[in-house]
């Protein structure tokens, strides 16, 4: 099987949940807080929490995911930090 060269801003796959193109080149996820930042994507889809130093950076995405009841926000959810304090 021949290895293909990565394309700049490769968006060959479509996200089955939203119908939007999903970047496939790992280089698209590296760097600042751009739209393809992996943390930003996971928080926006409700698959991760914005915590620690990055919490403020991703507050808008997390609030939107909570309002739309995406991922972990579909039902009752206790953040790990609260669970550890029990």
C-alpha cells in the first residue's frame, strides 16, 4: 500500500455527526488555539472538559456543548475534580 503525502489542511473525512469536514492531517491539530485545536474540538463536542490553565480559553465551547447537551452533558455529570473530593 503506497503512503500518501499529507495535504495542507487536509479535510478528506466528513464528521458523521455534523456533516462537516474533519481535518485528517495531524499538523492541523498542532499549535495555538485555532479552529482545529484538538482540545477545542473535543470540548466543543462534549467529549472533554476545559480545566486548569486552558479553562478560560475554551469556556465558550464548553458552555455551548452544555447548552446543546452534547457528549458528557447529555445527562447528569460530575466533573472528576468534584468526584475526587467526595
